[in-house]
C-alpha cells in the first residue's frame, strides 16, 4: 500500500443479471446508474489516471444488498436506490473524501 | 481503511474487447485467464467472504499493458501472458501475500 494508487478511487458497479429468478443488480438500475456516474465524473473532470475510474463489473457476490458498488482502494461498499444516491456518493466520497454512511453496507 | 475488507483480495480482470482496431484485453486471452483463476481459487478453497473474489470487469483503461488485472485493496496491477502467470499470481500473491514483481505494471 506504499505506492500511490493508479486511480485514487476505482469504482466498480455490479452489472449482473441473474437468470435463475434470484435477486440481482442488473434489473435494479445498475446500467443506468453506472452510465450516470461515468458521465457525471467526466463533467466534473475527476476521471482519469490519479483520479477516478468508473467501471462495470460482473457479479460482486453481494446480491442480497443489490444494487451494489464498491470503491477501492478504500474497500467501501454501497447500495443505492437511484441516481441521486449516486450523485451523493460522487460529491461526498469521491470529491469530498467523506464516505456516505447512510448508503454503506458492511 | 480501518475496517477489515469484505474480500481480502478482490481481483478484477479486464475483459474488454475493442471494436475500433485498438489493442484490448479480450482478444489476448482474458476470458480464459479469468475462468482459470476462478476455478483454481475454488479448488484451493480460497474464494469467498474474507478471502478471494475473482471478478470480470469492463475496460480498466490500461489497454497498452493488456491483458491486465488489478488486485484490491492493494491496488497491484498485473499483466500476464498465459495461465501459468495467473497461477503464479494466485500462489505467490493471493495465497502467499508476496506480489509477483516480474508481472507488475506501474
């Protein structure tokens, strides 16, 4: 952990859609949320090396909390309901460095 | 960083295939490598909460080093050529806690 991370905050959105009837993040707005986050970070000019990367990911195996995302290297896990929650995570955590306690999952 | 991470090592394989002719990880064996890693971690019984998670990810934006993967929360980036490199990353880094210097990218 001594090196400066390539991305200051690397955000992974679970995009998985289960086809076995179990709950999953995909049908709960993950794609829209991820696109929204990517667009907003570009608008804020916080994306890129040394800054923020918004990524798609396969199943993060926390389906029961879905939709979920995780921010590394902090390892902070979030759930969200809509894009206003995503905005709060971006503004408070990614820009301000202050995690959003009400959306965190353990 | 004070909390114990949900996954001790969370590994993301870039699975992206570019359709614009530029280099990308997908055509360089990313899918085979990710499946291999997932299977091997299951065989070693190191996958799951508090242990290792092998994930697929969209473009990690380091195409020029592809194929690439990143291990969090350490933030260690690797390139690899084949599944023997993947085995070395699993055995040395994920099991032994010792990064594989020769495969690291900055």
